[in-house]
C-alpha cells in the first residue's frame, strides 16, 4: 500500500518525534526516539523506516517535517 501523506513532528509531551502515516481515512502514529536536534536527513531516514515497517510505500515528496 502507498501512504498518502507522512508527517514528522516533535511531540513535546513525549519528548520524541511523532511520525503520522495517512492512507485514505486511516492514520497511524508512531514515535521515534531521536534527539530533538536531529538533522533533517536522519529524520527522513527514520520516517522511511517506520513507514516501511508498517507495510507502506512512501513517495518522498509526500514526507513533511515540521520543526
């Protein structure tokens, strides 16, 4: 399956990164335990791994990182 939209944002309550995978009406949320100051390339790589682990394919253009 292909993910329609993937967003990575900092979750201040949990003090780690939150990856949201949206496919149709379904939204999957997974946390990544990376430091807040992680560089963008590392966040992209981690998000791609999370998406893959959930069984989705990712179009890199659909990945948004919110700092």
